[in-house]
C-alpha cells in the first residue's frame, strides 16, 4: 500500500564536485570503456541516491548524472537525445525561432541559450540506454527508482532545422520521435520500472501557436503514455534555468494550458508551485478524479532552505483542492543548479513537511525509524 503523500524529486541533482567526467555526446557503452569513467559514474549515482534515501524520499531518481554540463545551466537535458540518434548533425545551431525572426527580450535569450540542431538524414535507432541507466541506479537504491524520459518529442521537434531526409516538419518529426521514446518506455517497464516521468515542455505550445496545436500534442502524448502499466507523470515546468516568471511561452501559468490535457492517458501532472508562492494551485480544482498531481512544494530556484512547517503549509494549500490520496509531493524542478548541501537540506525539509501533514490527516505520528 503506497504511503499517503509520497515524496520524490523531479529528476536532476547536483553532481558531486569530484565527478568531472563528461560523456561529450558518446554512447555510455563507449564512454564506459574507460574503467575510471564507469567507476566514477556509478559512484556518483550511488552518492546522490544516498542523499535522497537519507532524506527519506519514497521514490528516488538517479540524479541524471548522464546529463553533461552544457549551456543553459541544466546540462544536456536537450542534447543528450540529439547526440545519440543518427540523422541529426552534431553541432549547435541557432534556434529555428530566432532564425525566423520576431523573438525578442527574455524569450530570445532563452532560445539563444538552447540553440538548435539540423536534421540532415533519416532517423536511425537511438543509443539512449535508459534501461541500462535505470538498472545501474537500481543497484544502488533500496527504494523505487523513477525514470526520467526526455526532453520529449514535442519539445525537441521545435529545435530542428530540416535540411535532409524524408521528414521536413516538426509535426511528423515529433510523431517519429514518439515511437522511439515509447520503445524506451516499454523497455523500462520490462526492466521493472513502475514510475515514468515524461519531460516535455510541449504542453506550453498552445501559448505560442494557439489551440490548433492541441490535437497534435495530444496525439504525441497518447503515443507515449497509452496503456503503459506504470504511473506515468508529465512534467511541464516554468523554466529551471531562468526563474519563475509566467511570460512568453509560459504566459498565463497552468490555468491556460492544463485543461487541454485532462483526457490524455497520463496518470499524474508534475507541476511547480513553490517558486511562485503557490499562486496557481487554484487551477487544480477542476482536476479530473482519475488524475493525480505531483505538486512542487520545494523552490529549486534559490538557496534558501525551507523549514518543514513552511513546506507543510504549502502542502495544505494543495490538499485543500485535491484529495491527499491523489497527491505526490516533489520539488518544483530538478536540483542540478544548486550546490549539493542546500539541495540535500531541501529534500529533508520536503520529507519533514510531508510527515507533519500526514500526521494531521491520520491522527498518528510516524516513527522516523521506519523511514
């Protein structure tokens, strides 16, 4: 029986300072031929899972040590996928939206940092190795491991210049990529993974293209999630690397887009609230009864370590509008950009805040020794 108000984190975690290896676009099977790289990678995963388990998280992640320290501050969240799939040119180009013109201000800065990539031929079989990364994490974990899948096909398709091969538009590219991502998800399920988190900011596209993109978004997400025998979450954040403002792509916050996706075969929406003082929580009042929410109650965008009672108050605001039985508690986004010391302290605050509210709901005190 699952814990009431289970705790987890979105995915990424600060690298231990001594873990300086970079995959540099290589398949892990190539990089790990250097035994010291494989050893250091495995040790880093063990360390970050240890931080999560000592904090008391119910579901842990591998910390995404496989994301290199590239531009944007969030590592190769975008580039990991392009670099390991035949058909894409390896160099970083200008983002297509900037090339077309009309992008200004903060949005231009964000897209310039993200960059673009060229599709120059037919898509080949990717070497993403998510199952191998998951199994390595499981060797170091005593609790369930959640697998992060993506950046996803919608988001990646928006970064592409079409210069060769049979695909010449983002719609068909996203459909093709979805097939490859679904194969990874199915393989993770076969390996025993029961928590899948899809990372795809395509949820925000209606803010740019209008509602005409909604059927395409729904088609692609259905291809990823339909019939998956696991808890499938879809995370669409407000931007880990540059703060929390709801402008440009994320204008209007969750209230403008979330309702489009209520009928999709996704079990859980993973949304960040803490960084904006829980201002969007009210949009959850219309959440269908068959959907869960993974609510971000830890702000990953500053160094202040929340106090447990502060976290508990954020949790109370969530369960005021969504029954506690349908709520997971998480960080707003990945912790990669923080130093490791406050990152670990924030996870402890998350767990302690959850204990406070859990005790209020059940009328019992949880024994820390059982955690």
